C-alpha cells in the first residue's frame, strides 16, 4: 500500500490522507492529499510500486510522479515513494542511488532522505527483508522522501536533512507469517519527517506497508 500519513499538529489533532486506489491491486498507486499547517495547505504526495524484483526505471518513476493531472507530484511539499520487492545486487546498486532525486522536477528545491549518512545502504533508504540465496544482494523495501525547502528551517542539504529526517527509514514490524523456512518479507517501513513553517512545527509519520501473505502481492 502507499505510505499513509498520520500527521500530528502541535495541538495534538490528526489528519489522515485518503488513498486513491489503482484498478489493479498490485499496480502502481498514487495519492495526493492536503493538511492544514501554519495557516497554509500542506500538500503531500504518496506513491508506491511493487517491483517484483525488476529494475525501477527512471521512466516508470517519472510516470508515477507526473503521469496524472489530478494527482501530480509537481511542487508538492512532501513527496514519498514506497517500493517493495526491490532487488539490490552488485550490478545495480550504484544506479539505484538517489532514485527519487534523479527524477524529481526542480530537485534542487528539495531535501532528500536519500542523503542521510546513517542509511543502511548508501543513498538508498531501504531495509533488508529477505536475504538472497547464496548471499549477495537480497529483497528490500525502500521509501524515498523529499521535503520542499520552504518547509525546512535549514536550507543546507546536510543540516536540513538532519532537521527534516531525525532518523533513517526503519522497519516498524514484520509479519509473523510465512517465516517457516526463511524470514518473512512482509512488514511496515516508517520514516519520521519534521516540517517547519512560520515558526511552527509538524511531525509526519510515513508508513509503507506490505503485509499480504501471498508472494504475488
């Protein structure tokens, strides 16, 4: 499922973004939602792709981000792309670095969690959910997030990254099913995001979930 956003304001109230479902249950999905923040409408764009161990091409990511007039990621305040069944190998790991930054329009206006120095894999905000047989690579889930600089206190990429992303992406939980012979590859990936505008702060908790116990989902 695309990341969901329980967004907490300073007064403790919560907004939840609605999800626009794809006609195909395993196809790419995108949604666009807003939340009130410091007297403005915070625009949040969310998308997901189940890769089935194929290479996430730049064209596919651009189509996901900008292929819909009603749900385009252009000029959004927060952009998050959740990928499941991401296969990382020695042959493709370098090309998969900065996946979101390389395809985002006006990427210089954003700060990315892909720049976090504490990531498990350099410039790829991913977590291993199932090792590859025989070693070398494995099955990952990833969530690349971009925050517009107008929502950050610090405009520097490094300091702004620490400000917007206090911790790297992490697995919040994994399914206890389908773990008889090997670790389950079903789980929930999380990314905490801090936003600032006009002296006010908002915290978003982005959740990317893949909990279906069927291998094809």
